[in-house]
């Protein structure tokens, strides 16, 4: 049985949660804070790079060893990471990927209008 469909929904939910977190941060003024503090922007980029490097290392470590196999042989089924692992991978990808943050910080403020004061 292929574990990919079972892990798809939690991964998508984690990715959507990450985009929600980025959008909420943009709505409360993260973009202004990042523009005002270059060190915070650098720290955010470095943390995102570390997350992506970790995900890539996990992918390479889980890849099957192909030495001595025929090209047409079936690969063994991968172990499912579980719902929490899949959710965490989706969340980590969304929060750690700089393009997700750039999308939320640059696109969302265009759709937020000023709220009239009471």
C-alpha cells in the first residue's frame, strides 16, 4: 500500500496552517518590522534555510539505496511518518520557505483596507 495518500491531507493542512500564520503575521505588521530590522530579516532567512536543509536531509536519508538493483525493480514501500509527522513537514515547509512569507507579506496588505475608527 502506498503511504502517500494517507499523508497528503495532514501535509496540506500543515501547509495551510503555515500560510495562515504568515498571513496573520503580515496583518499585524510583520512586514514593517522586517523592513525596520535587517537582523530580524536575516535571522528569519537563516531559520528558513535550516528548516529546508533539514527536510532535504530527511528526504535523502529516506531514499532507497539503488546500488546493485536492476532499473525496472519495484522499490520497497516507504514507512509512513504518521499524521503528526506529515503535518509537521507541511507546517515546517510553509513556515520555513521564504517565498511563502514573501507572498503573505507582499500580497495580503493590498487586500486589507483601513478600518474606520469608532
